C-alpha cells in the first residue's frame, strides 16, 4: 500500500536515514603545540584527516543506528494490515533515531574527541526522518480510527 501518505512518509524517512550516512557531520580543527593546525572530517563511519586519508577513530555505530532506523521504516511500510504493530515499530524506530542523534551530536564529539566540532549545516537533514515518523504515526492512528468507526457502523 505505497499510495498511503504514511507509507510515503516512511519511505522518505528511510531514504534520508540512509543518505545521512554519506554526509559529513562536521569538521574538527585542533592544533598541538609546535605543530600546524590539523583539520579532521567527522562522518558517520569515521573521524579522518581528508588530506592524508588516515583514519583517527571509527564512529561506525552512528551509521549502524541510522541503517537500523532505515530498515525499521521499510519493515513498517509492509505491515499495513496490522496498524497497531506499525505504531509500535514507529515508536521503536523513533527511539533508535533518538539514540543515533544523541550519539552523533553529543556523545562522540564531547566524550571521544574532547574538542569543538563545527557541524555541517546539512546535518539538519537528520531531523526530517523524525518528523516524517511522527506524521506517519498520526496518519496511521487516523486510519485506525476510520476502520474502528466503520466496524461500529456494521
């Protein structure tokens, strides 16, 4: 049932969740005494120095969380016959997405890198899947109300 609005919203959430893995989250600039300033690129998979390609730290858990979120969105699309399960899976998906956002924006930059991160403006795309899931849940609940009203009339 791809033509339903909630299915389209879930598809958009899945597509953007996958696309987030390929954007640069931010850049980290730091200088050690006596050495030139180094600029590192912070992505969903690693923290690396773009000029040399050297990986300083792996951050693949961010990518794993976003991929799990995309998979949950795709699974939810095909559960259109069981709306209550769709609502529960969307709730789980929102928790996974919250974990990905917290990990991406707070835990790794503050705890692991101990430096200031300049976030890329495209990282605001990471909020769109959460909004899509919220509205998908709203439309699923509206469908459930229509079905219950139709059953009551019989």
